[in-house]
C-alpha cells in the first residue's frame, strides 16, 4: 500500500461506540490500514487492539466543540456534532493530509488509490466530505477551514453549508477531475435493503456509507439488526456483537425502516403509499408470522 494511503483518520465525541462505529474501525484495520481515532475523552467501549487513539485537542480544543441547536431543512441535525466534525476534518487534513472517513463507513477493500485527492460523488451535491483524501498543507483544506470557521457554528440551519464550502473550493481550484463514484449512494431505500436482506455489492464499491444521521433521526438502534441481513453479515465477519431482532421486534423493526420512506411518499403520492404498504404486508406477513410463532415455541 502506498504510504499516502496507510492512515485513516476519524473523530468520535463521546465515551461509547455502537456496533456500527466498531465495524468502521475493524473493517479498515482488516484491510491493511492504520486507524487513527481522534477523541476528547476516554472510550469505555472495548476497542480493536490495533486502533491508534489520538488527542483531538491537538487539532481543535474541546472548548470549541459545538452541537447544532436546531433542526435543519431535512428535519434532522438538532443535537448533532456534524458541523463541528466538518470543521475538524478540514483542520486535520490541512495539517496531516491523508484519508478521512466518518464513523459510519465500512471498508470493503483497501483505499489504495494513487491520486493525491479523492472526492466522493453524491447524487444531489457534486461532492460530500464523509470520505475524502487530500495532501497535507493543501490550499483546498486551508480555504475550507477558513470559510467554515467563519460560516459554521451551533446556529447553522443549513445542513449542506459545510459541504457547499467544500464544493465551491474544489471548483475554484480546478480539482473536479478527482471526483469519483466508489461507494453506495446516500439513499435510504438502498441502505434499508442492506439492513433487511443480503445484497450483491457492485465491484467498484470501496466502502458502504450507512448515513448515520437517518438512524439517529428515526431512533433506529445500531446494536440491533436482522440476523440474515448484509449489515449483520459484516458485523459477524469482524466478530462485532449485536442483538438479533426477532418476533414482534422484527415486525416493529421492518415497519420502522419502511416508514422512513412511506411517510414522505404519503404526503405527495398517497396512491403509491397504499400500494407499497399492501405489497409489504403481502410479501412479509407469512414470513414474520412464522418467525414469531417459532419464537413462542
């Protein structure tokens, strides 16, 4: 592996990690990377032996950490560290360079990409920053950090603003040739499939981005999943413990996952909603009842 690609940086604020975050660490280490986890306080959750803990105060002091006070235009974000995390990654990548990933990213194969920059494409925005590679002391990260420092604080209601800063600076510095598609789209309908069933992953995917904010918004437990799902298979692969969802919990779990999409459809296309709901009931009713009966017996 090229030296520029060996280290993966990420940030965690808090004392405990869920199976999803542990999966991030395990998967990158298993694929030959060094994983630098930047933290502000001791982690109580048992961690992989090879993870390297770093003091986040070295990048930005804890006194500057903030959460968003308000929900954003998509209805989520209140209480999130997302805005601060964007500031942090811009500062860190300017200082050290290398790879940054959010803690809801599972590595599928080594990030051994030779280009000095790698930007992850997006279905709405040109680029998003949850997986990004830059050289140290880049003008791009210097500009992004300065702009974000001026525009992003706990009062920001525009979820996309930190990423708009990144996109604008990429264009201004003529770095668009480094944009590439190498993960799943950030679409809940796709993520939901990974949480419910096994699924074939395209060969060009280097990682899965699980869109953690949607889990947080809809109170989906990251330590529970369906035993035969793709997500569960990844947890099993790296011996990450999780709770099997069974019986009535299985019914509630699938309905909750489906409702994230159905609630939006109902408002605009009610006939589509009821057609989708009927299909869901017919398809899953027999399987769920059999599972429930087996749990009782």
